[in-house]
């Protein structure tokens, strides 16, 4: 049995589809029901990863565990939710899995904790970042979770850490931040942009990379699942062209963007509605997000598909589910 925590989410559901297609028995451990196309083929257990009691039987017959369950947003009405879910949830999941002596654990981290102030070189699998370099409560919770997993790995636990960059592609019913940003561009809601860099990879290639990482012996270094390095302006222009809408007209200076983000979060704290711009998101644009993932690609024999193809299929899916009018 393979257990996927967070298997109802964007990356998790694609991983479950891949594993089911390979004939594996899969159990999804999540608070949300899985998408309809995998609900009948996978076992589903409703769990709260922060509650040890609900995890007691989840891993009883598990051989491999993929831990993806997390709060992927960059803002939460209660900031402590990041620490509770992303850090303590990881602690509870891994402790429970290890008590049941699972053979392999793949911990899914994030690329946003690999940035450093003033970094000029590209980011590789050996990147090390101190606590003072981490931006915002989301990144801090993921950084702490990853540090905990490294401690287990160095003590001999069968764990591997994988850091995907920004996943894109069809099927993101939860509208995680990259998907919401791209949808907003398609809807003409992003007429301005901030200068910055990012790395994009198709969600299906992330799923394949995770499955391949689980087949290899525990690694002393992380795997970075990355695709292509793009600028934010390049992404905005490309998505606008594919969606048939005007490209962004204005570049927002960083100080103004940060001020707007603080104002958005202030209003969000009052209303409970997620802000369009987050302080963490804007601050990350000041960090270099240029990745060299050659070692990961060679070790996992992974060749991600072109980003332009992923964006085309993503926009087609938006139209299929009527988030965009059909062309």
C-alpha cells in the first residue's frame, strides 16, 4: 500500500493518478474528498495531520509514504496555521509513518525556502539557507519542517526530500497561488507586474519525479524538481497571448508593490477574504529564483515537458471547467 498525504490536492491528485495507472494500491489521507476520477480507484481516509489520533491506522499496511499535505497558500487568516499544519503536521505524519516501519518516505518541500538575500549564483541541490534568510510565515513553516526531516535522515530514517518549483498545468481545483495568478492574467485582472524570476514545471512531471525519487535509495541531498527559468514579465506576456487578452501595461516598482501587499493583507485580516497580493509573494520577487536542476534530472532521468505546452493545456482546462469562456 502507498499512502499519499494531501492526495486530494493539485500535485497529490496527479501523483495518485500516476500510481494508480501503474497498478499500485493507493490510500489518500486528506481532509478533502479526492477528485471524482480517482475517488473510486483509491482508498480515502479523512484525516487531520495535526491530530495523532486520526493518523494511528493510516500507515498500518503502508510500504511507501508521500507526504504532500500542507497549506500551500502564502497568506492565512491565522498566521499560526502555517506552523500548525506545515511544521507540526509533518512531525506527526513522519513519526506515525516511522512507528509503522514504512520502507520509504518522500517529503515534499518547496523551492521558496532555497533563496538567499543578495544571491547571484543559480540555486542547486546543495543550497543551504539559514533561518534569518527565510521570508514570511509560510516559508518559515516549510523551512522548519524540512530541517526536521533532515535530522531524521541523518539519523538513518528512510526519507528523501524533494523541492518542486512552481507547478503548473491542468487540474488545480484548489487554485493554488501559481494557478490563481495565471487564471487572473487570463481574465485580465493583472494589468501590471513586478520584476522577478521564477521556475516553472508541469505538475505531471512533478508527480513523475516524486515517484522516481521513491524508487531510489534515500539521498543525502535533496532533489529539486524544476523546469524552465522564466521572468515574471515573460510569463505574463505569454499567458496573455495564449489567452487572447492584452499583455500587462505597467511595471510596478517594488516599494509600491510591497505597500499594496501590506494593505491587501490588512483588509484580508478584517474580511477573511484572501488578498490578491501577499507580502511574502512580493518579497520573494526580490530574491533570485533561477535554478540549475541538472543533477536531479540526470539522477531521476527526468525530462520535463516544455512550459509553453503546459500553459496551453492549463488554459484549455480553464475553458473546459468554465473558469474562462470557451474560445
